[in-house]
């Protein structure tokens, strides 16, 4: 039986430590991040609990409420001890799944901390995580690999978006995750404030927001069913959750585009480290906009998430295969058996990014 440790940064105490203040000082946003983390952790723990191949423990901050499923152990992490607790848990485990934001280098830092523990990480290499964390570098790498991305440029700290840049436009922190500090300027009447940090400035793309998660490993890439993404309205949207199914023609386009994006990112990090396709091991999410053109010429990849994403919450409800076992199989170089319910063709499945919504 394999010893598996599940670590989700926000719920393991990271959000309450120094790194949490680097992510946000907004209490309402911090609570939304915690709830999204709980949703992902709950989905991972629920899958792991049904596996006869795994002995699973989760790391939890000392004040985080969580009822683990039967058979999953909880290791409480004292305040301020989250990084050390992660290393100790890795040393005592065979496999580790890390869920952490790319913002402020948090994911990359945690990957480096466990690199010499002897534990196998079902996740990307540090070089792959570093590339995905840098939104400008990701766009450059994808474009160089022939993957369509929104037109854009780097906006350095202290700059304003130039008037000549077409509206609507999107501003996002260069080193960020998801909707972190994302702002949409609809027209030139919207105030264009100075950038406090380096930003990625890009053209707003019309179309359907879709996320495609891909299981990755040395033996190949296996795209999972595409998920429609839902966001709050306004100039500073927040991710709310997802919906299944995605129309078949759009879904297949999204799966092909996600595979191309990951392949391009792997090639981009090839000169930074060895590892080949395993640079993207485990679960990798690709966010994109799929345009109205059937030939896909309006499609654009927005970013790569080198970790478990909230799509797991919905996908596990329609998967006939244990997805945690599938993640570990792919990361180890095997071929995961994937099968999803046909009922998704007729029924709609909606899931929230927050566990308690």
C-alpha cells in the first residue's frame, strides 16, 4: 500500500502565514481562497479514501475545519509551521500531491523544499512551475511553439497601459494564479492606474471560457473532459465554478489545444532541466477562450495551471475511474484508465469553487 500525503497550501496553514499576506490582504478574498482550497482538498481526500491502494493523510492548519472521509488521517499543523510540516510529511510518504498557488513563487518554493526528501511528487518540476507562474513568459513560450495566445505585452511596474492599446484589455499580475489581481478595462473612460507590480497586459478575447485538465507523465498526455468556467461579472471577475458538459465540437478543440499548450511549455523548459515529458507530471490545467469559429482560429490559451485545479470537484462526480489513482499512475509513467459517464451528454452538472456555496 502506498503512503500518500495531500497538501493544499491555503488549508495547511499557508494562507495564515507570511505568504498569505503576499497573496492578499483582503479578508473576503482570503476566505474565498480558503473555501476553494477546501473544495479541492475535499475532492482529493474523497477520491483517495475510496482507493484500496492508498494510505492517505492530509495536512491541516490547526484552526481549519475539515471532516476527513473515513480512512483518511489528519495531521494538524501548528501556526507558522506549515513549510516544516510539509517537509516532514514528505519524508514519511511515498507520494505527495501539492496544491499551491503560483503567486509569489509559492508553488515553486514548496516543490523545492520537498525535492530531496525521497518522496515522489505527482506534480510538475520546479522549472515547469516557474514558467507557468510567469504569465508573460508563458505567453511567449506558447506563441513560440505555435500555440495561439492573446496579443499582449509586459507592463512594467510604474507604467500605465498605453492609450494606443485597444480596449477592452486585460491586466493581470505577471506572477499570479487564476483571477488574482485581474482587471478588465472596457474602454478608455476606465481609469488606467499605474502598475504596482510587473503585469501582463493583453487583448480581451471574446468567446467561451473553458478549462481542460490533462494528466501528464513520461508516457504521454491524457486530456480530461473540458469544463465550462463561470465568473462573476464586473471589472474584477472572480472564478465561481464550472459546468459540464461542454458541447462535443468545442470540447474536442479545447482538448487538442490544451495538449499543444503543455507540449510547448515542456519544450520551453527543456534547456533549464532534464526530465522530458515528466516536467509536467500529474495534473495540469489549461485555461482558454474558445471562439465562435469552427476552425478554431478564434481560440486562445490564457494560462497554464501546474497543479490540481477546481475542475477536479466536478470531474470526480462523473468519473468511473479513481482520479487520484489515475494521477499517480500517469506521474509514475503508466497509462491511466479513464472513463466518464455518458449521462453527461444529457444532464448538466454544475459545481462551485467554494465548498460551502
